[in-house]
């Protein structure tokens, strides 16, 4: 997995949101080599306009990347809409609703 592949997947998901829901989000992705991701399952965080990935995303499966990006895009949507205090479960619900499929981060979930 490369940053370019991550950006391509992100752009595909952003295009889907725009075409199907009329939602136009402005968000970038970066590999955050200086951040802290203490838990094995922690791969991402967002500020609402940037999705930060732990370097371990570069070893992740496409399934995990898809699930993480859909989940983080739900956070971006909520934050950009002014909701700064929402749960992880609510972000999953939003992602599942907007993308029409359940969040599975990889075959282990």
C-alpha cells in the first residue's frame, strides 16, 4: 500500500459521496510519522480537514483501508457540519448509511 493508493481510494469515496448524496467534502490524507497510535487497532485520527494515518496503514489490507476511510469520512462530515462531540459508533452508523454497506475494517471484524 502506498500513499498514492490511499489517496486514490479516498478520491473514489469522495466522488461517490458527491454523485450519490451531493456532499462535497474537502479533506486530505497524510501519513503521520510523528503521531501516537498506542493501540494495535488505532490506525487513524482526523481534525475534520485532514485524515492522519499511522504508518502501519501501509501494511494494511484494502478491506481495512476501505472501512477506515469510510469511518473517517463520517467523522469529517460530522466535524465539518459542526458536530465535534459524537461517538465512534455514530460515525460507523453514518458511514454505513451513506455508503450503503456495513463497516468491516478487515476480514477479522
